[in-house]
C-alpha cells in the first residue's frame, strides 16, 4: 500500500457517567465523525466509558494503539469527578502539571467573574506533561493536545470550537480544500440555509464566522472538503441559496 492509499483512522473515547445513565444525550460522536471525515480521517471506533480512571486508561491505550489519532470528549472541567487529564496522563506514563499558558488564559477569563480563579477552576489548567493547548473561544478552558491524543470538552458547542481550531492541522488521507463566501447578513438569518446545504453535501463542512464592521453585521462562510468537485457544488448551491434569499455575496470572503 502506498502512502497515498493509507487510510488514516481515529478512535474516540466518550467519558462520563451522565452519558451512560441517559441523562445527557451525546452529540459529540456525530460531530467528531463528520469533522474527521472532512479532514480525510475515518472514525474507526468509539467507546463510552464511566468516570473511572482504570476504564479510561484501558480505553485510551487500546484505541491509541489501533489508530493514528485518539480523541476524548468529556471530563476536563472544574469538578472532582473530571478525571480525564489524570487518566490520560496515567495512560501515557507522564505526570500532571499546571500549564502556565492555560493558567494565564483562565486568570483573564475569570478576572471579572464572581469567585475569580479559585482552586476548582484552576483544575482546568492541569495537563499531562508535554501537552499543548487547543484554543477554546467559548469558555476560556482550553482543550489539550499531546502527540496524537486530543482531549476535548464534553459540551458539544465547546467541542465544536476546539475542532474548528484543529481544522487542517492533522495529517490525513487527503489535503483539505476550502473556499470562502462572504455576506453582509446576520448569521441567524441564514442558519437554516447553511444547515440544509451542508446536509445535502456530506463530504463538505461549512464554518460560519460572523463579524461586525463599519456598523454592519456580516459573516464569512468557509466551505471545506477533501473532494474538489463536492466543494465546488457546495459553494455553488450556497451562493444560489443566498441569492434566492435576496442577499448579495462575495466569493473569496469579505
């Protein structure tokens, strides 16, 4: 098999008693799978495990050995039962340390909030030694990257932001192509269109990046895919849809 024929794979460990009890419905499996697909990587296996260190360690080591990448979601928050960092550090055989950059991010984020950066919140700056940070625009608390292992939040919209920060950075089966379409429109007014266009083009993903300039609201829509034909079709249908809704659009972005 040549390098170009290699099928890149990832494993996912979903962590949390709340998923297993049915109190929380998992949305991360679907969004991680579709994000990986667009990166040219196949999600090969998913395990859902409780908040038990030994179970997390075993799942992480098994799936890590069998795949090019390993992702975890859940269990990196401020409470005592958020033990993912400890479990992954144990699996990798490294100690847990406070990451100075993570601490600084949290100090800024909590500076004007009641209670400030207390001991519980500081837990979110703990990383397995050698870990790098995955930015989190939503709540300050970053995700963690260590080699081919990625630790992400359990809250789906926060996980989505972390995935977005990783877009195009993983070595995968095919290069990621992208095109941008800009439009002076509030994101919420075209949310249904974006959803429908993305659903009709399963090889593509649409990222929406709102902005406020010159007293006006607008957004740039970035369409990504490893398939050039699918990308062109998706961009064409998106532009057509924006036009039908009466919005001017700018190929290449604003």
